[in-house]
């Protein structure tokens, strides 16, 4: 199991979601993608996109007033 990172700060939606989907295709089952972002719309779009693809969200935290980190696991 591996961990990969994606830093999408200063990108507006839908770019964090699009880049997360692209990054997930390169991962193996069990690998995790850590996504750091500051787009408020992505706080809903990324977990929803993960759920639609059957990927569990294993961590979701607000880092600062306007930035978040989310970890999605490829199944």
C-alpha cells in the first residue's frame, strides 16, 4: 500500500476533483491519495466523487480557515 499526494491549492472547482480522479487512475488497489486543497466547493465534490467511484474517504480535516486535506483510498 502506498501514499501519493496532490496539492491543489489556488485551483477552483472542478480542477481539484478532475485532478484527483486522474491521480486515482494511476494508483493500485489499497493505495491512498492525500489531496490538499482550498476550494470550498471541493469539500463536497471530492467526497461525492470518491463515493460515486466506490473509494472510501479515510481522512478529512480542515487544516486552516480556508484549506482542507482529504485522503481517499483506491479499492
